């Protein structure tokens, strides 16, 4: 069979920003189905470091610009026209979209519906397009795959008719995430934080990830504790987060903030394993993957309270009130001072059991698409 893959979103699918979920699932599917041909359609240059299996080919269809009609034209006309030559049996939309002009049976991967609250990582014009058309995409799809119970509830509440075509995939996480020995932790701390303990925030510098509240809470902690603890921000600086990045230049504790933009999965796993604690400030993600990574590395977590954080963390996480900057600072300070609290959090059993990779998720999606 021929499978067409809308792979445009893979150009921004980075380990620290998105968990690289879409890339890992589709690449696993290609490996599992060597007898079928996959064509990856990109709207620009193929991302560096993305290695495709032998049964996958690429087609570059440069998007004409960044206005809303450019996104529409690419999906509904450029992509549809290009797919005619290969006559695909199935279409896979890794970004949750499907060309409404196409009659190809479609499978969609939906990570969250944050764009409905204008809190997605996509550019504004793309968020508006998703907001206007998502119900039609969901109605047209042969199957819709999600990667968490949180997203499943969001999708069913938004479009109840999709329930009988909805499949929840098993969550996977690379075995690169594992507890570090003392010497390994010290080496990572020395490499990235001058040997000091650090709080880690994994996620792009973007307003939806609440980086500014974290910086303010960290500032309050530094004034209160007067310690050498640092804050490591692992994630790319997005156009929407340019003002946040600029504000760091005048931030009082700038010397204690470390920004790492291009962390691959191996580096991110080491950063997670050596962290004093993970701070998870995002409230609109459908999948709180950094929490799962911290659990696997036996690192405690402080999270702004949200459905996805509760799904991932259960009672293993210290939750802060999203409406209270003081509460986040208090929780960071409390965990920093109280080793017994840290030990109690780490002694609890995480509520979700993870697969060692996204292989099972890929197989589940394939079975749902082809049954």
C-alpha cells in the first residue's frame, strides 16, 4: 500500500519542545510495515537529523508564505495535487489536519486542542485555521488517535461524534531516560550549571509554557534562599517567545539562568536525570511528557495544576496553584529545603505505566487505520 504522510509539523518536532512524539510514532510505523511505502510531504526543508527508513521517501512542497491562505493553499491544493501522482491508499495527518478536498481515507494524530484557547505552539494564523476547521477534520477522519486520556476527554467534549473512531495510544518514552549515578549527576551539573544544583524546565520559550511566572518565582526563591541554585531552560526560543527571551537580558538573576536551545534526546535525558527537580509550568499540553521523563529518572516534580499534569503525576507531584505566583515560589522553596518531602514524592508509584518506546503506539494506530 501507499501511505501519504503530512509531515510538515516534523520540522518543529524537537525533543525539548514537543517530545518528538509525532516523529517517533510515524518512524516506528514505517519500520513495522516494511512492505508498504510511505511518502512524507514537507512544506519546507526537511529537518536536519531526521533519518527515514528505506520504505519512506520525501517530497518537498515549499509553502508560499506564512499568511492564513498560504496554509490553506498548501493543505488543500499543493498537497492534494502532489498526492495524485502516488495514488495513496491512506493519508496520515500528524498535525491533526486532513485536506477536505481529498477523498483518501485519513488517520489523524491529535496531541491537544490548545489552539482553541489560542495557546497552541503553532503560529497564530495556523491556530485560527485549526480553530475554524477542526470539527470538519475530525468528522472526515477514518480514525483519530490521541496520546493521553486528557486529550481524549477534550476531543470527545469538542466533537462527541468522533467517539467510535477514537483510539488512545500507549505512551512511550525512550530508555535514554533513567536514574543517574552520583558521579554522572555531578558531571552533568558541572557541564551545564557550573556544578550547582538546578531546577529544569523542559519546553519551548513560548507564552503558553508560562516561562515568565517561573522566572518570577525563581527570583523570589533566590531572594529568600540566597543559594547558588540555578534554573535551566531547555527548549527553543519561538517567535512568540521573543519578548520573554529579551527580558532575560535585564533579569536580575540572569547569571543563574541557563538556556539550552538545541538539546537532542540524549542531552535532554542527561539534563533531566541530573536535575534537582523538574518544574512543569505548562497548563494546556495534552501530554505532560516531561513529567513522565522525570519520573523515569527519579527526579521530583513541581507542576502548575492541570488535567494533563494530574494524569501523569497523580500524587507523585507537588502541585502549585496556577493563579498564584507566590504559591509556585513557595513550592520551589519548600522542595529545596525539605529533603524528606523530596524522598516522599520519589517513593510514590506513578499512576501511568509507560512503554519503552512508541512502537506499541505506532502498531495501535496502524491497526485502527486499516481494520
